[in-house]
C-alpha cells in the first residue's frame, strides 16, 4: 500500500534520489541527501559513460548547483556553477543536463572529424533570468562557461523551458519552448556549430506544438524521442520519428492529465531476459496529486515502442513535485525528484 500523497506545489523542497536496478527486483528506498539535505525548486540528472551521474539543482537562493554521484555511490557534494557574463552564480527558471556518450555513428556534419571530442563531457542548457537560452560544457578539466545560443537575426533565443540530450553522433540537441510558446529544436555539432532553431510540428494536425513540461531522450540510431505536455489538452504526448506525436497512455489505460512534471530516458543496448531489444526507454510522470508513475518501453528492430504499462513508484509522504530520470550504461536508471516543501518534515531524514 502507498501512503496518501500531498498535492503538488511549485515551492522548493528537498531532493531525493532513487536507483532502479536492471531487473527492477532490487529497488532501493528513497533516501534524502545525507550531507546537506539540499532543497530546490528545479532538478536535472544525466548519466555518464564512466557509470557516474551528474545532477543539477536550483537551491533556495535561486542559484544553480552541480553534484556528481560516482559509480560506487559516493557524492561529490553540491557546488555552485559560475554565471554568465562574469556573474558569480547562475540563476534561471529552467535547467537541463546530458551526458555525452561514446559516438557509435558517423558525424552528422561531414566537416567534423571522425572522433568526437565530446566523449566524457556533460552539456547543460538553461534559461537565464534574462529569458535567454544558454549552453555550457563541463569537461574533465573544468567548465567552458555559459554561452548564449544564437537566435534569429543574430540575436539571442528566448524561451521558458529547455531540455538537452546527447546523441550517438556526438552531437547534442536542445529543445525549448520559445517566447511564442512553440516547441523548437536546435542541434549543436561537436565542432561547436549550431544548425539553428526549427519549430517542431504540432499534434492532431496543429502547425506548432505549444506545451509546458518537456523532456527528451536519444536513441542508439541517433534519433531523439521527445516527451511533452500539450497546453491545449494538458495531456502527455510522445514524439518519435516513426509515429510523430502520439498521446501516452497513463496508468490503467487512462491518460495522464495536467501532470506536474515528466521525464524520459533511454538505455541503449538493453536486453530483456527473454528477448533482445535494440534499446529501451523509461518514462516517469509526477502528477499534481503528488504521486509518481514509471513505465518501461522496449524498442524493437522496427523502432516501435512496446510499453509494459505504468507502475506507481514507491511513495513519499510529502508527495512528488519535479522529476528527472537518467538511463545508466549498466542498464539501471536513476530518478531525481523534488518533493513538496509544505508537508516535509525533518523527521523523515
């Protein structure tokens, strides 16, 4: 039985982290940060090829912090990220991070070398307090620093929400809801060149997709699957190159309506115990009633997704608010969530 959940809230709350093992039989309990009980209103998590994960959190001071969980399970600790334009810290309404995998495909841009220098990097996308979209790289030897992603007519691109994902070509793709509310995508070749912003098509015959929540995952073939909440019906939609936009069925066959947050990740070269699949995707949905559901989808050689059905994630008494998920290279996944501050009690620690 799951305890009753609290209602979702935009107020900052403690971050919790959970591991889902490869066969899902050894799920650990939700555990708070054991060092500083970090509280934040935004979060993001990404898998790295060395088995570690990198995390972002927006703290109570409004600034963005970075943390690393090593493959052995130890933590680096939260460290502030320097801001743009010489500012000491970075703050903004939306943050995202991705790990750059070992490229398994030829470069998208033939002008790029065959060997990507992006391996081992994490790349960040964020919306600053000025509304502009920024990009940053964390290399093993340090940070590149925030750089504004170019917009039309040589200016900056303004947005409300961003996502970023590293592909098997060695590129990274940034998705964002622009100032006009439409969903756009932009690809950065690992040489540093950008393709430019392109509006994605809408669902149900609409010219554009206007939404709120946003997440993306890269597939082994280099394509990107996009998970988004449609503003018109407040339902969760999934975009794939094969099916375009399709509504995502919720728990018990019903549709999730007006979720507080969504996240999607891929686990390349995952193999089911009975049948081999080319890849696997995992989706988590946090609902406004404070519950969270998780679903596995196996991708066959035809590139279609076979869903196994949503299962409710072990509940916290506080209820879930924001959520991120990272598919690890050993087949496991890690979930990072911000819970509701209003009903949190230090006695849970």
